[in-house]
C-alpha cells in the first residue's frame, strides 16, 4: 500500500495552524467592522430603519474573545456611535432614539458580565491543565533520554482534547539485571483507569529492582492488580485487566554493555516491532498467547520470557492499540509494520515524531482511543550521542506540531513503502 503524500517526509511548516490565525484576525476586526457597518447602514437608509442591533452585537462578539478593557471600549464605541447618529439626525429626544440608546447601553453592560464569566472559566481551565500536567508527571513520568546506555523516547497521545493521561502506561528503569521496561493498556476509562495505571507503575518500579527474573516481575504485577481488584466495587472487581508487554535488556558479561538480545513477556498486548539499522523490520509475536494481567486465575500456563536478537543500531518500538486500531475515513486500520518497513530513522525521537504525524494523516487528525508509544534504541558502535531539544509531549491538542515533524530520512535505494524483510 502506498504512502499518502507527505507521509514520513516533508515539513508541514505549521500549515494546519494557519486557518486558526486567519480566524483570530477576522474575529479581532469584527467588532469595529460591525460598528462601522452600523454607521453606514444608518446613514444610507431611511429614518424608519435602525442600526441598533448591529451596535448591540459588537460588544457581545468582543466579550468571549477579548479582555475586559477591550470589551468596555467596544461597548462605549457602540453607545457613542448610536448617540452620534441620533445627534446627526436631530432625533436625540425622540422616544425611539432613547430606547435604542438604552438597548445598546444595556447590552454593553451584559457583554461586560459575560466577559468576566468567560475569563474566570478560562482561569479555572488553566488551573485544571496545570493540575493535570502535574498528575501526569507524578503518575506517568517520561523516561530519561538515555538509560543504561540506551536511547529512549516516549509519547502519550490522548484521544480527548485537553486530556493528559488515561489508561495507557509505560515505564523504563535501569536495574541490577539490565534495563527493564513495561508498556500496557488498562481496561476502562476515567479515574479508575488512572488508579490502575498508578498501581501497575508502582508495582513495576519496585519489582524491577527486586526480582531476579522478568517472569518474577510479571507475577508481582499480577498480584498487585489482584489486590487492587478486591478493593473495587461493581464490574471492575471481576473484569478488570491490563494488557501489557514487559521487556528486559540484560547486561553483557562486562556489566556495562548489553548482550545481543532482549527478553519479552507479552500478556495479551499488541506485539512490539524491531526496526534494524538497515531498514528491515520484525514483528515480535509471542510464541504462545497469554491472558492479560489481572486474569491470572484463568491462566493454565506459567509466564515464559522469550529471547529475541537485539543487535547494535536496532530500535524496539512498543505501542498500545490506539495506534494499531486507528482508522481512516474508509475504516482501514493503521498498520505500523507496513508503514515503517524499509524506513531508517536517526534515533527514537525522530521515529516517534514521524509515526505520530503519519497516524494523524491516516486518521485525518482524529482518534477514538488513547495512544502510548515507547521507542528504545541500542546505539551502534561509534554512534554520536543525541540530545533531545523538544519536550516529549507538548501541551497542544492533536493538531499541535511536535518538534520537527516528518524528520525521517529518505528511503534506502530499492526499499519501497511495501517492502518487508
């Protein structure tokens, strides 16, 4: 399947934001234009016609978009314009003229009240955003750029505008047994899901340091979710679960380098991808299917970590079903394996930048599910250290540009969009 124009290449240059800039300029110019239009309307029409509705509309339009001072000045300008026309027409003392002036004055006062309510609501929303960002950092902190010699990058894309955290989770931690990581998706939405995320992340942080095997870490998470389930009332007490994939990159013989493989335990989660330095790609499907975490009572087999090659220059990509189940207008699911095959990226940051942009192109900018991404690269020998220059998750919504979108380099010769290893 061919890639749409601009996928993984070419800068968008903020093109998606230009219409909003134009709208702002239009709204800013609208109140004075309405007042000016009311003046011409009154001058060019018979005395039986009135421009009072236009003069009343100007401060009402200014109220939700401008400061209190600007709204006040707009109201004063509307009253003065109305009264000035009455003076010009020598109808100041007429009852209809007095009624029109009083109407414009009353609506201007109402506009000031609306302006104060809107500004106060905006302040509360800004406060809520700060609290949400703080909660995200506390519950789901972003991994460091470099952990144990590996390069890391993460993204959290919330489906709901202005949301910062939901039921997706990830964590990376250096331990005496190597670098261990988890990426998962909690069943459900809202605060219950956030609670479960906190439980899983907290249990993982502790177990990753203490358990000698990756299977032991998985069992600790299983027990933590079982304890959490006994505290809950209703359906979640019986049907709560978390799909997750855990990985361990063990240290080599010297203790400071890594062996050439990664261990994986997949509990009902979409399989991670391995992107090699030459553009080849493997889907790391589990040898045996397993139930999600929280359903251990139904499992009839023990967890078994599976080893896979992890050579220098390769990148591990973990993702939640918010990526693989993203649909376009025709209902076609996004296939990360197909879209990334044959691509080469300088590092994990560039990989996630290009991937997020490509998903937006595929879905038309909308999504119905949260999406968490985690990319971990093992640098090749002599590869220079890269520094992150942009925040991992900017505060904007789905249309906000991230760093330098689409920085993925050109394809290698002979590797088209449908190329697979």
